[in-house]
């Protein structure tokens, strides 16, 4: 079936080109000035000469070749990275500890506590935005890393998944 294999590969290659073409056009457009993009009826598909200037202005702020001011993206990326790392590490450690307690510690109301945590999965994020903002504002944590990360650390989903894993560990290994 070499013909069918060739046809399958050609269809896949065409699909990759079709899906990646808009991304290519976006990258090419980012290397040209606004005037170059607008003045040519079909936009040029060859990269322009403003690649370094445009990306420097986007990362660190400043004037572009067309004269418009761009806010710096690098500090925003730094804040996003720090928040993502703190949330990920905090979520894993808190969820792992709570799941470990639910599975291996015997205390009164253990099942009730787990179901109280589990039932929070039914609350959509939109319902929690207002109260979370009020708590963060009341604690004076607005515009801080703690205000961005602490409310997102608790995770019923991660607690549930770690609990399910701990339940599969044989008693001989515990």
C-alpha cells in the first residue's frame, strides 16, 4: 500500500501547512511596520526588517518603528512565572498533605471533611471571584504576590486525585 501511505502523508502535510499558515503570517506581520502591512493589498509573506526593534519594544517597552508606544511585556512575564511556580508548588504540597491526612489518619468526621472539600468542586470560579477579592482586600494583600497566589493554592481537584492515588497504594508499602 505505498500509494495509500503517500496519500496519507500528503494529506497530513497539507493539514500541517494549513494550520500553521496563520501563525507564520502573524510572525511575518510582527516584523513589519503598520504602514507596510496596511499599504500593500496582499501583505508581503516575507519577513520585514524590523524584527529586532519590534521584539525589543514589545519585551522592554518603548517606541516601535511606526511611532506607537508599547508597554513592556518582560515584567508581566516575570510576574506570571513567579505566580505560576508558587501556585503550582503550593497546590501540590497542600493537596498532597490534605489527601494523605484523609487517607492515613483516623479522626472523627474524616469523611465529612473530605466531602466538604469535594463539594467545593461544584462551585464555579465565577462564584468565588467576589468573596475572594473581598477577603484579599480585607487582609491588605491587593497588589502583592500573596494576594495573587494564596487564594489559588487550595485545590479540591488535586486533593481528590492525590487521595485516589493514596488509596491505591498497598498497605504493605505504607
